[in-house]
C-alpha cells in the first residue's frame, strides 16, 4: 500500500514538473495522460571505462493526437581509454592531455589514459502531430553538455500515409552543431607529445608549443528518407536511406600514434589528425514479424563513407511472451567495419608523415558482437518493469599493416569485453 | 570522382527500389480492421525507444557507424 | 486417424457455417431497415484501437443526450476474438447498441479507410458523411453534423 502511494506521488510530482516546464497547470486530465519511462544503465568494460546512464522520459498525448516527448539523460563516465599508442616491451610514459602530469604504462600493456571522468547532461524534446489528412509532422531539438563538450541539434520530419496507412513515406532533416573544448587545449596535428620532466620550468612552454587553440567545432547535416510497408497482418517492413555530412573538427584530441624505428621501438608519440569532411550513406532495413509464439525484430544496416569505412550491422531480437504477461527477449547483434583509409596502428619514423593519420581502433578494422537477454513483467495499472543484461565483445583487427621488430611480440589489437546491465520502469 | 560515382549509383538504386516498392505496395497490406497484431506496442518498429537510445549511445562511442534507423546526429566526446 | 480428420472437418464446417449465418444479417440494408426513422451514428471499433476507447464516453454522452430525438448510436465491433471485446467493454462501459462483425463483412461493405471509422446516417437511411479518427476537434464536428439532422 505504501509503495502504491509513493508511486502515485512520484507520477504526480513528475507531472507537475513537466507542466511547469510547459507553463501549464497540472489538472486531473493531464495527470492521466503522461506516460513515463525511466531507466538506469551501467556499461562496464573489463579494466577500461565504465559508464552509468540514467534516463527519464515523459510522453504526453494531447486530445487531438499531438504527442510531446521530453527526455533527460544524465551519464557519468570514468576509467581508462586507449590513447592510440602501441604496447611496447618496455614501460612507457605519456603526458596527460591536460598537460598536468604524466602516467606510465607497464611493459606489454596497451597504453590506456585513465583520466576520463566526465558527466553529461542531455535534454531532448520532440513534438509530433497530424497535419491535414494523412500527414504527420514532427519537430525536435536536443542539447547536451559535458565538461569539455557541447552538442545542440534541431530536426524536422514529415511522413505521409498512403494505401489505407499500409504505406508510409517519410523524409527528415537534422542539423547538429558540436563544440569541443578539451582541458589543455587542442593539440597541433602530428606534433610530438612532450614527454620530458614535468617539473622542468620549460615543460609548460614546450607543452604549449604543441597547442593550437582552446576549442574546435563541427557541424552535421543528416537527411533521412524512409518507406514503411505493412506486408500482411503479421509483418511490417521499413527501408531507410540516410545521408550524413559532417564538416569541421573530427580529430580526437586525446589520441596519439606511436612513431617507431625500424625495430618497432617507439621514438615519439604524434597527435592524430583526421580529415575535416566526412560523408556517409547508410541503408537500413528492418522487419517485424508476429509469429504465434513471439515477435521477431530483424534489421540490417549498410554504411559506406568517404573515409573508406564500410560497415555491416545485423540485429535480431525475438520477444517471447508468457501467458502471465511476462516476456523474455533474446538479442543478438553483429557488426563489422573496414578501416578508414588513414588508419594505421603506428607510423614508421623514417617514412614521410601522412597528412591524416589515426591509430584509434574504433576507426580501424573492427568486428563486434553483442548477445543479451531482456526480461519484462507487468506491475499492474499498466506499469512495466524490465531487466536487460548484455555482453558486448569488440575484436579490433589488423588492416594488413605488418608489425615490425618488437611490435611482433606485443598485442596490437587487444580485444575488449563489456557488460551492459539495465533496469527500466515505465509508469 | 570514385566516391561521386558510387553515390550516383546508390541514389539510382534507391530510387529504382522505392519505385518498384511503391507500385507493388497497393497489393500489399491489410484492411484497417485487420491491424490487431500490428497495433500491439511490441510490433512498433522501435518498440523500446529507451533501449534504442542507450544502445545508440554505446555503439556511437565504440564503432565508426551511427544512425540509419533514425538520425545519427552529433553527440558526445565520449570514449 | 481418419475419424479425427472427419470430426475436425465437421467442426470447421460447423464453425464457419455458424459464422456465415451470423453475418448474413450484418448488412448495411438490414441495419437501416431495423432502425428506420432514426438518425444513426454508426461506429466501427476494436479493442486494440486506442482512439476507439476515447470515443466511448462521448458516444455514451450523445446517446443519452439525443435519446428522445430518434437518435441511435450503433457500434460495430471488429475484434476477431470476441473475448477481447468483452474485456474491453468490462473496463469501458457502453450504453448503446453493439453488434459484432468478426470477419469484417460490414466493414468491407462500407470500405472503411481507417480505425475508428464512423458514418452519420439520416432518417431515410442515407449516409450523410463518413469519418476516420476520433479527437477533441473531430467530436465537435461530428456532434454538429448529428444535430443538423435531428
């Protein structure tokens, strides 16, 4: 009984808060039509980063079928992330991206920078409504802020139904603007990381010589065209084409690449540099099929871009309902990508420096898979509780560049294991 | 030049596909009163939007591809 | 094995036959004949249709409001599974006539464009207007159209 009272109070409180945001007053009728989804998710990589993300999303359907979605996301990230340098048979010392201090990595270990601590707050709003006969329009915005990063975006979408709503065509556009302001400034592309005595009076001057400014920005335009088709009573299919063009700063200011001698020994660490233009095309197909025993959700995505990255993503979920309203949903996802043309695991010191280079395994050749399980149950009054547990495995691979000298003895492509755990409550 | 060519081919391909799709569509589909299964929440294309947004964030941070289902957009400086 | 097959076939025939006889009466002309002289709000709904649920309080209201003016709300349930309609009605009461059209015969005859669908029919049995959907804006319009016929 106590629980029930608390639950109602929470909903009333959130409703009041949402109404305050909207400048309207909470009354009995609005109270009933807000639907809230809350979730907390924990992502943890073995020996690397872990992130906790909390979401609260409210949806209100108005009396003329207008729908308002508001969402607040907060996430906190801590832990260690690969800095891009290769492992070595000897210990290595690196300067922190901020210039404040250094860290040392053991012999044979993939160098990880453990200075990642960030908290992000994100606000999302979306308004969707019918317009004329057969049209649905939607506009939305998004703003997120973390210590060294800001992102803002606006989007618009229009959909038209044909053929008794069996066919829907949609077109959308989104514009995003991101600003990065890393502590310690923007490193000069391909300049060598200063790794001297941090207490040396000249250290700060030397460090500053590798900096070219305090912030950088990028803008993204996305176009999305989709067809949704009802096939029969059990089956629906969606096909999307999306075009995305990004211009501006896409370099990761925290990433470096090892410059090695003929024996594979690191002589310097250069700050990476990526092109400032990227154009992507993605084709996405999804189907949902209602079998007698459950619902299959299968999708495939192909992406190709002018960095020469091609990727394929396969995703399968199968929701099995039980007679008591509970359900179980196994999930399997498979992803494979080819390397960006400027990806290299290391640079040979005596070769000419390329214009663009990155040793970030996330734009190298990479295979990943995810297996997971979701379990959900109704809690009465239309409320739902669900748990999700997934295992995510990343296998970075060689793009064909041969390891030389001592690099043959170390692991250049370390695999990563991660666990995703999530609890969702809807009321 | 090569990229432009691929782009042109892809656009042509997608236009042809959608034209074929549309003309075939009138014979597909259901009557409005036959949507009992399709009307289920679980049959929505994005039936778990919260899961989808959390997943998008994870894979956006770890892989070189984002979007497709919906907008890829900007994002975070996440590692 | 053969006996089982015969029994099953017989059962299937029986069931389909039962449905068939049940549905011959559910034709537009029969409904009009039965309620001749009334202005009719003919509504099509199903348990899985969310906006349909919203229309029930309003249909209850107008049935009560215009009851003495030869006005009838007739609603046609399109659930293939009658139990789902029963559950729906347990939580969403109705004070108007409900007929079942589990095979969508009448829906087919009137060529429904969406759900919920409604038809406003004058006292002569002619369809004056056809509507799809139910919202606050639409219900005002529907009620005005009904009032004009009374």
